[in-house]
C-alpha cells in the first residue's frame, strides 16, 4: 500500500464554536475529510458529529495535573467517550504517553489508533503496530503548527519541498491557529492573556491575526486544496487509513 499521503487532523483544544465552525466550513466547501480530536462538548462539536461523511471524531485526552476532563486517566477517557461514543482515534494533549496509558486507552476503552508520536519532517513514515495485548496502531504525526512556530525559520507553504518527502504525512492543526493564521506564538499568547479562548469570536481575532504572509491558516487552506485535487484516493480520515493499511497487511 502506497503511503505517500497527506492527512489533516485538528486538536480542538477547547476552541470556541465559532472558531471550530470556521475550520469546518473550509473543509466542507472542498469536500475534504479530517480527523478532529475532541476536548469538550459544545454545540459546535455536535455539529461536527453531524458530518460523519467527512469528519472522524476522536479524543484528545488531557492527562496533565489539574485536567478539567477528570482526575484519573480512566475518568478522563470516560468523560471524552461520553461526548464521542465509539471513538477509535486519540492524540494525547501535550503528547503525554506511557505504556500504561496506551494500554488503558486501547485495552479498556477500544481506542485503535494513536497519534501521540511527533516525528517532524521524517521521510518514510508508516504505521506501527503495538500489542498491549490489544493491537494499537500508532500513526506518527509528521507536522504540528505549534512546533513549526518554534523553529528558527518556520515555513508555512507547501512550496517547501520538506512537505513532500515520501511517506505518510499527518498534519496536526489547532483551530485557533488556523483562524489566527499564526506564524509565531506571540499573538496567541497575547490573545490568551486578554480573552477566554473558549469564547473568542472571529471578530475578536482581528486585533491579533496575521494581516499578511504565510501562517497556519494559509498552509491549512493549501493542504485542503491539495487533498481536494488529489481526489478520493488521498482523501481519508485516520480510521479509514487504518482500515486500508490493515487490509494491505492482511488481505
């Protein structure tokens, strides 16, 4: 199975419904699929559930101390699965992971696909099978917007050859960075100091958003267009990719 694919994932990260809807509309307009990793319940999240033709909803568990999702790993996962019943894909908040956590999410709660490995710019990425003893497919993430911003010379254009190396390329976006068109962390940090991100509107972002130049938003739109032009072969959610991968291994 050829894995020279670009896939879109979004860590919701408690974004407001208006910001979630902004990203969803860009995808819906071009008929492009995405996997959303959910942190909370809201009307905007429930609207994503209504577009299962395009969107897979997974979970984005926060296992850090003080998590609003629960006091134990089990409580966190059960809280999220009550919002997204039957979720099969996860990426942990801040990529927190351990063998014990991974075993809990796959053996006890039926998560089949994990995105909590970040391997920036790595060519030749393929899924990895981890047996705990249930099988967990691990799909390393190729790129994340917040990691890109921390580089000395960040690049937010698909004209950069490093976005086209052979292998699987799962892109991780945050809706707030798409809406801000973030190219550095400073505007987001200023926004957080002055607004509740869970309530912020697109109008609120005008004082912080990049006026011009490439950022997470421009790369997101370029990637949506690339996938749309590639057609059905390259337009997949993570679970659809997992099904194809397993079929190629065990036809």
